[in-house]
């Protein structure tokens, strides 16, 4: 079964694990109300997190002084609101982060007390590559950073040395409160884990951490990517509550909570998303050992990288795929339902109960508002109904330790036939699932309150701990006075530290070039992403007439001088070609976004113009997340 988290938040997860030993941000949205400086590291919140961004812009309208800095590979609507625009090349962020650390150390403006009390240093272990790398000393760290002078950083990143010095001065000023935000620019990155750790690292090194307004905050893309993916453990290697399948204790704890026989959970992690699809799209006799995939709430036929390799095999490679079976639960016809063998119509969010968890650790609950149309059914019901059908046929996997149906739910002591749609809403299935899951949350101090508290509170940030009969949420994790799990007198305590000494890890990682860079054959760098009007693949938003009229179809943004070189005017059609595929699109010069010379941008919402025919499927070695932001392409006028 598949969701899309690997394509979105995997590098953020590995970045948190490598830094703090536990996933998810320490800060919260209150930081946006408190900070003096807000740095966007290659994300475009004016379009992608517009509600949150308006909270920042409102402060300005009220006359508050706030410095906004956009570090980006192209001008966006976010740039328009920022005092500083630092235009970098792809992967320039690796050099910039090292440049800031270099200056903090060289100028003696790093926070020595914070570092000595709460941090250790790490570098990649080249002999035995692993997420936790190897310990290094402060002197090693200093030596590694030595080459990253502002001038060298300018050479690597394209950002002028003076602007690197400006960042160094800001981080070196302990009177300022600095919040960093990032999203896909840093996660969809061949060194996504590395750059995530490095931005955490400069906040730790400078001590801009753990007080309101001082926070390195990874924004989630999918509104519930924290809750329904990371916390509940739906990545292939994960189990709920921060557990992993590779750990025998974690498997046993999960088997106990679920009351399933010991040994039920396989010790071998499942395939990560890209590998899973490669296997599904490879004939069984050629090693493609996945025969069936059930897709819910994602549209991989449009959103996976390098689609041609997966879904449009040529000649011989096509044979042998006849026995593969694709099940898709969807609300609308999409690029993926077109590939499906079986389509299951699904209810949408307002048509069912739900619980989500957002970027700031806030868990929220809602009740169904309208009935689903026709034969559309809740995804959760579909899962339970299929599980019950398997149970009826005697499948062991659908039985618990006592031989009962895995998803048995009782009311007044009697099981309710929730697999029968007529009875699904006789009980609140969500509440039962939530209470079962709640037991899992304590291991990593991500404690949740009982379901009924969320009905009352409309959202609480974990850890939520009961004190004096009150369920209290946590604004700032690891920080004394806020986080109930920090021991008195500690100040800051990274209580899940990977080095088991309450310390966070400050990483050195070298700059490296992107997996594919422009050359004579493919002279342009292609970045892909989103627009305000559409949600990802546009399956929902393109059906809304106002949005569709405002942003009707795909296009390629190109710099005016590059356009002139190719004799292109606005609206002219071009053929964009990469080593993997080609696509014909209209050009947009000085449009919504403005890519610098030598780069182009294509949004991915238009299912008639699949930009993922062009994108590269290179992945980060630890997070396995693809880099959709850097593919080499060429342009032909048609
Ligand atoms: N309206 C709307 N809002 C959305 C979504 C939507 O589809 N529509 N999707 C949601 C989801 S799931 C997500 S993931 C977010 C995405 O939100 P964002 O990450 O803000 O948006 P993208 O358009 O994916 O990313 C574009 C940015 O990547 C940066 N970039 C390119 N290369 C690099 C690099 O090497 N390093 C760095 N640091 N940056 C680089 C560019 O500067 C560019 O601004 O938006 C969420 N919000
Ligand atoms: N080129 C390129 N590709 C990318 C990215 C990029 O930046 N560039 N970004 C990547 C990222 S960060 C993300 S998050 C992914 C997003 O990739 P996807 O998750 O594949 O994209 P969505 O359009 O959000 O797909 C969700 C689908 O679920 C359906 N749906 C909505 N509600 C329900 C429901 O309740 N039940 C069911 N069963 N279906 C429902 C919608 O109609 C929609 O088709 O794309 C990734 N792909
Ligand atoms: Mo995403």
C-alpha cells in the first residue's frame, strides 16, 4: 500500500534523526510571531503556505520590524515580500550553510556556552556510510570548514560573498531571534539529509535554538505529513510512534499493542517508494517481485520521477507486465486511475471523520460533514472491508493472537460489523484506531491526549501531558519551562540524543555538485514545483472553474535573455528534452516566477503535460527521496 511521504518529507525525517535522534520540529508557529529574522531556504511560502505566510506579513502591516530573507534558485512571489533575495545555484545551500558556520567560528561569534553544554560534532563516515556518521572533534569541524570562505562559497553557490557575510553577522548576533523555514528545496535534494542537518547545525552552533523565535523549522508539504505519515509510521521501514521494523524490541512492542502473534512483523523493511515502483514495473521473471500495489490518496502516475522508465517501457521491456495488478482508491479520474486494473471510489475529507497532525506537532480532529456520493466509501472502510474478506477466507495475517478479526471493534461488549458499510458508522472507528495508536506515542515522548480532548480543544501540540487534571500541550520541545520531559536545571535537553548524552549533533558535510548538471547537450537546469492555484496533480483543483481559469495549464518559465537567444516570445511553444523524455509547452517570460539565466521552471499540476517524463530519479542516499529540482534539459523552438 502506498502514500507519497517518501517524495516529500523523507529528508526532513533523516535530518531530524541525524541531528536530534528523533523526528519532527522542536519549534512551532509561535516562532513566526516572535522572530526578528525569517530565512526561507529555497521555499516559496507565499504560494505554498499562504495562510502561514500571511501571519508573518500581517506583523509587518502592524508596523513590526521583521527582516525576511529569501535564499532561492528563482524569484517567486515570496521574493516580492523579502528585503533580501540571495539567488543561489542548485545545491548552493550546502556551501552557504558551511560559509555561515565558517564565519561564526572565524569571528568567534558562535555560542560557545550552548555548544559546550548541549552539542557534539559529526561528519559523514565515508568507509561505512550510515545515517549517524562518525564523531569528530570541534577542531576537526573547524578544519573541515576552513576552505568555506565567503569568496569560495560565492564561487560554489553564486551568492555574493557580502551576502554570506550578512548571514554570518545575523547568526553571530545573539540579540536577534532567527527562525529558518524550508520545504522541498532542501528535501528534494541529492544531499537532502545533509542540508537538513546543516541548517539545524548553524542554529545549534549560534545558539539560535529553544527560545521563542529561535528555531530551525522544517515545514511539511502535505498538511498531514507529520501526523498521518511520520508519527503513525507509514514509511516502509517504520512502525508507529518512531519505531522501526529493523529493531526487534520495536517489533515486539508493536505486536503487543496490536495483540498479534510474536514474529508477525517481518524484520526486513519494505521497499522505499522509488524502488517499490521499479519492482512493480519490472517483469516478475526479471526480478520485479512486487505483483500488486494498492494506492490510496496519492497519484503516482503523475508524481513519481522519471515516469517513462516506470510506466512507458519500450519494446521487450513491456512484455511480462500483464500479471501486475494495480488497485487505486480515488475520488476523481487521474493519471493513475488510467493505469489501474481496479478503481475503488473514495470519500473525500469532508465526507468522513478524520485526524491530522501538522508541521508544528498539532493534532486535530474533525467529524464527517456530508455523506459521500454514490458508491464512494471511506478509505479506512475499504481497508477494513478487504481485511475482513481475507479474514473470512482464513488468512492468518488478519487474525490477532486470540484468533479474532484484527480490526474488531466492540460496542456494549459486542463486536460491531464495521466491515459492512451499513454499520461502519455505528461506532466511531477513528476513535478506536486513535486510542490504539495513542499507546505507541509514549516511547519517543510524542504523547497524545485522549481522543475526546481533541474534540474539545480543536488541536493540541504534542507532547500532551496531563498535569493537575489538565491536558497540556508543548510549544517548544527540548526546552526547559516548555517541554515537560526536560529535567529541571538542564536548560536544553536533547533527550533522544543519538549519542545517548542529551547532546544534539552539529554536522559538517561537504558541498557536492547535483547529480545532473547542465552541459553542452543539455544546457539548462530544470526545477519543478507548484503554483498557488493548484494542489499537486490538479486532480481536485483543476476541476474548480475559478482556479482552472486563473491557472489553466502547464508552461515553462524562462529568463528573458535566454528566450531572446532562442527567438522566443511569450506563449511560443517549445519542446523541452531531457535524457529521459520530452514535452511540448508554451513559454512564459517574466511570469509568476523568474528563473535566472540558464535555468527553467515547470510546474507539475498539468496531467496533460507530465513534467515527470523529464525529471531525474536520483535519490538521497539516506532518505531515498528523489531530487525533482535539478534535471538537465535542452530547448527546441517548435
Ligand atoms: N498551493 C499549493 N500549496 C502547496 C502544495 C500545492 O501543490 N499547492 N503542495 C504542498 C506540498 S506537499 C509541498 S511539499 C509544499 C512545497 O512547497 P515549496 O518547497 O515551497 O515549493 P516547491 O515549488 O516544491 O519548491 C520550489 C523551490 O525549490 C527551491 N530549490 C530548487 N533547488 C534547490 C536547492 O538545491 N536547494 C534549495 N534549498 N532550494 C532549492 C527553489 O528555490 C524553489 O523556490 O507545498 C505545499 N503547499
Ligand atoms: N516534478 C515533481 N514531482 C513531484 C514533486 C515536485 O516538486 N516536482 N513533489 C513531490 C511531493 S513533495 C509530493 S507531496 C507529491 C504529491 O504527489 P501525490 O500525492 O501523488 O499528488 P496529489 O495530487 O496530492 O494526489 C493525491 C490524490 O488523492 C486524491 N484524493 C483526495 N482525497 C482523497 C481521499 O480522501 N481518498 C482517496 N483515496 N483519494 C483522495 C486526489 O484526487 C489526488 O489525485 O508529488 C511529488 N512529485
Ligand atoms: Mo510534498
